[in-house]
């Protein structure tokens, strides 16, 4: 069931009040979600960025923080409203987000939630995609935070306009930063196929999307082979890629 809720209306298909954070000129598409366990689940809305406000066209490719959250909902089996913000609309919507950034995840009855890792952990806990043991969960969260550290380290090279400076930054990333990062993570990965064994967790999705980005060949001066010497990291990428739910997601029209 899909409803259009103009101007921040608060009716959900379950009849319960919904938290809507859209600006007044926007509308929200609500979808009924069904959780992995098969029972009715809250209606969930997911807002994420597209290209436009960022000079790097990569943000329009499925290698973003938003894609990490979408994949978590895909593995969870939850229908969601995939609200991709147009660059022209972003200035108006930005002040209505918790930290002026995307992605933002909204579940009726709760305030909108920002910060990718917090969103992933919430979805992971609700849908069996995050460890129940609190210490093991914290270990996964540490790796997820380390992915964000790497994104922040790569970021200056994405906004550098001078081609020579950009090349220098990227060459240093390729020769030093990326191998060191991967060597740290490689030591923490188990026997697989996923980070913690037979089943994927949200940490695997985080590593998958990052690997797609770093090894995808679209980052100038970063060779797609940059992580070939880290077989466990590559294995996680391949295991997530080959998951039938993930395949179906990328095969959709
Ligand atoms: N640590 C934040 C970073 C969020 C972030 O930087 N989002 C970018 C897009 S990936 C954004 O919203 N940029 C637009 C802006 O800052 O105005 C997270 O993990 O969600």
C-alpha cells in the first residue's frame, strides 16, 4: 500500500501518527514494510543524497552512504520509500535534517535519525544483521567507524580542483593510505565468507559499498587493483555482491 502524504500530513497506512520531517513543499511516499521475521513492521521512510551538491559525480553511483542503508533494508526485507533528494531541493531540506546531512532515516513515532552508522546499527539490531553480543557488536561498529574515517581521508582529494595536487593526493592514497587501511581491516576479518562467518551483517554492507567505490575504477589515480593483496576484504565484497537479495536489488528495472 502506498500513500501520498502532502505537506507533512501525519497519517500512516496503519492509522497511527507518523513523524514526518519533510519541508512543507514536499510530499512523502509511505510504504508498508514487512520485517524479516514476517510480521508487520513500522512504515519506514529513507532519505538519501544524490549527485548535485557534491562536485564528485560518484555520489550518483551506488557507492554512497545512502546505498549502505538501502542494502540493509533490502537484506532485512523491508519495503521503504527511497526518497532521493534532488540537488535543487537540498538547500530547503537541509535545515530539516538533524545534522544538515544525509542520509536520514524516518520511522513513524520517532524523530528522524541521521548518521549512517547509527541507521545501520538500528536496522541491523531490528532485523538480525548486527551481533547480539554487545562486545562483538562494538567490534563491528569500530570497523564501521573506520570506514567513515577513510571516507573523510579521501574527501579532500575529491574536492581538490588543481589536477596536479589531486593526482599527488590520490597517489599517496593509493600507495600508502589505502593499503595501510586495508591491512588493519584484513587482520580483523574471520574465515568468512562474511566478516563474522556464514551470514552477512551491516558491517559487511559497509565494507561492500566502500570496496565498490575504492576498487570501482572511478576514482582517478586509484588503480582498481589497489586492494588485490587483501583477499578477505575482496571476499566480503564478492560474498555481498553474490547474495541473491543484493543481486535482485541491482537487477531491478
Ligand atoms: N558522518 C555522516 C556524514 C554525512 C555526510 O557527509 N553526508 C553527505 C552526503 S554522503 C551530505 O549530506 N552532504 C551534503 C551537505 O553536507 O550539505 C554520516 O555518516 O551520515
